[in-house]
């Protein structure tokens, strides 16, 4: 997981957050928003708007190792008969076998991603825009980030 950003123009940036399997979608969205505000602030802007946003996930699978155990129970009995110098054996063997396989379970691991293309401004535009200072403060308080 982590952040990345690419400057596209003087005031346009693409900001991406990649979460891990323990990251909720809401948190991925909030962290992309927080990083967008931090990028705007880092470049001296006070406001930004999101002009394109993409939410997706990277899915993978994990299969646990499997282990197979076989238990065998047998019984042998028989008789022998002696005629002259010859010994005749009759043996019978009976048994049961039980085989169990453990593990081999497959889990889907989903890692949320969020990408924002932002346009930054020094003055508040007439339309909706995020206030960088307020947004950073609010999201840092929400997630107890210093």
C-alpha cells in the first residue's frame, strides 16, 4: 500500500492511494482525499476540486497449504496345518483406512485503491471546492493522525 502522485500541469495532479487487505474502502477513499489535500498544500494551494475519481480494488487469492493424513487399522488372523513335512498356512487380513485432508482453503484478498485527478486553486472557485486546511485537519482528527 501507499501513496503516489504525478504532476500533470502547474495546478493539476493525479493522486493515488493503495490500501492493503486490512484497509476498508471508506478509509482508502479518505486517505486519497487526505493525500490530495496534502499535495495541494505542498504546492502552495488552498483549494482543490476533484475532476476525475476512480475507485477499484486489486484482488488476489491465497490458498492455505494442505495436509493429508491416512490412518490404517488392520487385523490378521489365520491357521496353519501340518501334514508330514509340509506346513500349510491360511492367513486372512482385514482392515480399514481413513484419509482426511486438512487445509487447501482459498481466500480472496481485496486491496482497495483510489485515484483522484485534482485541480488546485489559490482562490476559492465559484463552484464547490475542498478547503485544504479544513480537510487535512478533519481527516487527521478522524483517523487520529498527528
